[in-house]
C-alpha cells in the first residue's frame, strides 16, 4: 500500500499524493506554484504523441511535465 | 493580433491624463485578465486562450461614476517568487507601488490554486477586490462558491463575473469604486500571512506550503463540490488531439485547411482590389495630366508611391485578413498549448523547448511580436535560441509573397480545386521546412553559443473553450486590416518613392537602380536569383512587404512595360525577366531565410540587450539562406 513511485512511472489515470519534489531550485519553485506540493493529489491523464511530456491533473488544472523532471518527484499511489 | 499589447500600452499612457485612483489587474496566467481589462477600459487588447499571451503591462483608463481610474493589466503570474521574465514585471509592480485597488482575477474552476496567488498579492497590498472569473464555466462544472464566506476569510470584497459575457462587470466597477473611495473597507487577515514572506526567495517552499494549506482550509469552508472535475469535453478532445496516432496528422491537417481557405479565399478580394486600384490609377493619370502636373511628380506619386502602396494592400491584405481571424479562433479555443505539448519532444532533443512553438506561431503574425513573446521561456539560453530563430517563421510581410510565388509557379494561378489543394499542401510543406530549419539551427546554437543545461518544460494546458467565432473574426479582421494598412502607409509608400527615384535618376547612361542591380547581378546569379532580387531584399530591410513591388518596379523601369493587375500578368513579367522554376524556389528560400526586418532587429536588440546577438540573428539566417540557394541553384541546374 505504501509503495513509493516516482511520478514518471505512475500509470495513467492512477491517482497519487505527492511525497517529495526534488528538482533543481528554479523548476521546483515553478512546480510548487502550480500547486504540486506535498500531500497534494496528482493524476497522470495522457501523454504527448511522442510519449513525453505527460499531462497531469492537479487541483483541477491540467499541467504538462517532462518525464525527466517527473523522475525527481516521488508519490504514493492512493 | 499579437501587436495589440504593445499598441494598447503606447496609446493610452498619457501622464497628463486626469487620474484619481490607480488600479491593477493581477492573477494567474490565462484567467481572463485581458478580457476584464478590455471591459473596464473599453480598449481592445488582444485576448487568447493560452498562458503567456500578455507579456507586457498594458495600461488604460476607465471612468466609473465621477472618478477616473488608471488601469494596469499585469502579465499573468503564477507566484510572486518570479523566475520568468514577464512575471518579474508583475512582481515589481505589486511590490513597489501604492495601488488603490488590486483586482485579483481568478479562474473559478481552479479556485484553490488561484487563491494561493491571491493570498500572495494580499500579503503585499491590502486594498483589493477578488474577481471570480469564468463563473459560468465553473457553474457548469458543478462548482459553487460561497462568496460572502470567502469575502470574510480574505478580508476583501468578492464578486463573480463572466467577462466574456459581460456578466458582473457593472458590479465589479462599483466595487472598485467603493474600495478606492473607502466606502468599502478591506481588512488584513493577518493570521494568513504569519511566517510568510513572499518576496524572500529562500523560503519559497515554506511559503507555498503554508499558503496552500490556508487555501485548502478556505476552500473547504467556501467551495462546494470541489472535486477534481476537469471538464469532460477537454478530456475527450485531448484524447484525440494529443494522441499518438492522430495528434500530429490532425495538427498538419488543421494548418493545411487554414492555408487552403486562405489561398482560395484571398484570391477574389485580391483581384477585386487590384481591378479597383487599376481603375483608380487610370483616372489618376487623367487627373494629373488635366492638372498639368509635371512628369516628374506624376511618376513619383503614381508609378512610385501609389503603385507600391496598392500592391501591398491588394496582395498582402486579403490573405492576412483571412488567415488571422482563423488563427485567432484556434488561439481562443486553447489548441495552441497542445501544439507545444505535442512538439516538446522535438524541441527538447534540439536543446530548446516546446514553448518555442508558441513564439513561432506568434512569429507568423509578426517576428517582432514573436521575439517579445519569447519572454514566456524561462531558461535564458532557450529564450536566446527562440529569439535568434524566430525569423525563420515567415511573417505577415513575407507570407503573402510565398503564396503569390507558389500560385504563379507551382500550382497554376487559376482557382481550380486541385490547384488550391496544391497551394495548401506546398504551404504546409514550406512551414514544416521552416520548423525543421528552426530545429536544426536551435540544435546548432544549443551546442555552440547558447549552451544550455538540460532544462524543463512546465506548461498549463487550459480547458478547451468555445471560441466566440463571430466576435473573434470581426475583431481580428479589423485589427489585421488596420495593421497592414498602417504598414503600407508607413513603409510601403516611402519605399515606393525611393525606388522610383532610384530608377529614374540617371548617373552616367543608366539609372542608380541599374547600377546597383548590375553590381549585384553576378552574386545574384550564383544564388539562382538576379541582381534585382538581391537588391529588393536589401532595400526591403525596413519592411519585407516591399520586396515584390521593388522587383516589379525594377523590371518595369528596365523597359518591360507590362501591367501586372493579375498573377498571370505578373507571371509573364517575371518570366520575361528570366525567372524560371529555379528562380522561384530560390526566391522562396531567400524570402524565408534572410536578415530580419528593421523592426525585428530593434526588438531583438531590446530583448537581448546586446548588439552581438542582434548581429548574430542577422547573420545566421542570411548565411543559411545563401548556402541553401547556392546548393539549390546548382543542383537544379543539373537537370
């Protein structure tokens, strides 16, 4: 149940809560600003035609992130 | 379309104007600030459904009851701890100015996240109004908001609006009036800002977390049904428009379709306009000879100024007046960010990023606007790459030239259905080629002069919205027409005069123009062009619109007196002067790849702050264009 995922390998349409955002400083701030903070629910919904980036639903908005940045965000599926 | 921002900013800043109060519009990107701004000021700032459309402050004035208000529309901002260039503008303004009332515009659909920004603003400024915009959409999505409770929690008045339908704007105005005049008091809810210092970048995460928690608590009290209800339509559309199989083909088809309508639709008004202008010209000649106007002035005014001016209007205006309204509809629908999303992979492989495709789309309107738009790209290196390569997108002044050449040399100028499809296909291929050149150049730049660390791409994809088709078309048509006409008067007319003088002032036994074209002729032929074309590109530096009229005038002054009211006649003028398919191909290459126009160069200088990069932006496309022309001309001559 308490399995840890990074955001990039969370399957589509599987919701999770954010545990930790560990990207480099400037990106981290932008990610926080978009509402991706600890304990916030996040759901990947679709991928771009070339598999990267991926679109996520966070707080009722759709946010696109690159897979390589998602690697630095750990989540717990719910 | 894209030019409106700066125009609005310029025309309305009048320091001497009477203003009683200062108000500012702030909010997350793409929540409808510009629409509210337009509604308040009666100005017509350009609006569109994507993040980063407004990158500069726009100012206007508004009269509410008996008072005058100066209104500043700040660029959309996700947070006060800015790190993209356009956000800094907003932060500096809010942190450094005494404002009588900040209108915080938020998207009711994403209220929880938007509130976080509202709190950041409120920690800096106390007098404010919260404007819950897009309320009709939120209602449809089943979100209801207790405004009174929210108002109590934040200490400021709250109002729900739907700016596109003008709902709630009257009430908003009187609220602003009341807050400014002190009739309505705002109070500071200090507990919300305990341990929060939004201007201190070291505690960003703590700030964000504290505020996010506050927002969650407030929403729990004031918002019902705040589940994750993304509009089903958006989800369904995205399944198709960003899918592996259909995503890219639909994008190409869509652009092909727009180009097709443009090519087919523009031909008729073009023809009518040139017939009309031609008729007028004959009458002008009669009038001038009746008035005994000296030959010199008749030539200068009719053959020089009038001819160039009317060419620009009749050939440039119709395609642009059709293309841009269509493009604006797409823009309003929210599709543009999906293009960035779809193409990011390509851009990331080239050391750039998907948002560059947004600036490229702006470049089709006007490269100078595209260059300014590059501010939405956060990484300085990627921004530089986007600025330096923007010129590869054929702008307003070059696009119709491409259409004209394609029609004359590759598709047949008659409007048979097959021909028009051909035009659209060739145009799509040309644009794809432009994109490929942009990508290759970006890659080269990213490994040489603009070495960038692997960067990131974070973009909000807005919900699809039904564009206000009629309003958009009318607005865009009007804007575009004014823009092209303005340019025609400002640059095409003087250019016409200069060329005519050059063609008619003789030094030795031939005109200045002849001397120049002869000088460039050997070089031109090397590139599959001729001296006249090379000259035209150089003289077209102030405005690319004038390139073709300069070519026409040069050929005509060389003795081949042909009238060119239709593409057929222009075609015979060009072929009589030695144009072949090779010339046409090389001409198109040169048209896409040469130094940016003077306005764009100035903008690049302004945005990069460096003469070096401005020079680089001129050299790169010119060198690539010359090389490609050399290759093309030589390869095609083998056949």
